[in-house]
C-alpha cells in the first residue's frame, strides 16, 4: 500500500505515525476517522487501561490505545500477513513486551490465563462473523468489573442489546461502520 494511503495513528504519543497494513483482503484496517470517533467515545477509559485487542489485523486499534495512554495491549491475530504487519508496527513504536504482546491465535480460540484484569476489549471481527468473543472472557479475573467492550460492526447490522455478559451502552454510526460500546452486565 502506498505510504500516502496507509492509516495513521490519530492521537497521543504516536500521533501521525503511519502503519503498515497487510496486502490482500483478509483484513480491513479501521479507517482513521472511525478510530478517532471510537477513542472519543472511550475518553476516560483508555488512560492506564489493560487492553485485549481481538482480531488485531495491523494493530491500529491497540496501537491507538497505547498512543493515548493505555498501559498494556495484548494483540490477538491469526493471519500471517497481518501478524507480520502488526509486528513491524509494534517494533516501529519501540514497544517492549511490558507494553505490547502479540499472540498468533484465532481470537475465538484465545484462552485467557485468568489474571489479566482487562479494562477494555476491542473486537473488530470480520464483518461476516457474529460469534466474535472467546468464551474464556467470562472466567474470574480476566475482566475488570468496570470493563468496556468496543465492538466494530457493519452499520446495516443492528447492535445486540446483550452480548455474552455485556449490555449495550451506546452506539454511533460512521458511514458503513458502526461502533458499539458495551458495559459488563
């Protein structure tokens, strides 16, 4: 992808940094305007957050969170081309394993250890997938009691009022994309 068309981080310490994206159609990088809108919705959640970034792709959502003050992001991605771009993007930001960890696994097969205490879960699954959360998120200690789920979906699909232990808080439409924030039920 030409440098002029590569997504950029929209705020914080890495603002303006261009991101590598994988070639092909297996991933769909979240547009910069949609990411900016999401993080405007997440004001107050991101600083010092422990983030689980499911279906990470190039890592744009997780890197945006780190740029805006998140303490740690665990990236979960299975596509090898996306993983290569994600690794380059994390390295270009100079992030070590204490701030960013990449797991090469299908998001639905992610098995948490139980002591993560995530305060934010990003889920940007392929738009054809509706069963997008791993079952293990409900284990004790995986989520902070005040955790927020940020779900990116196609605008034409109405949001579920409840998603496996989560209740819809609010939604915003941005062109063909919808952003849904859920709180713990």
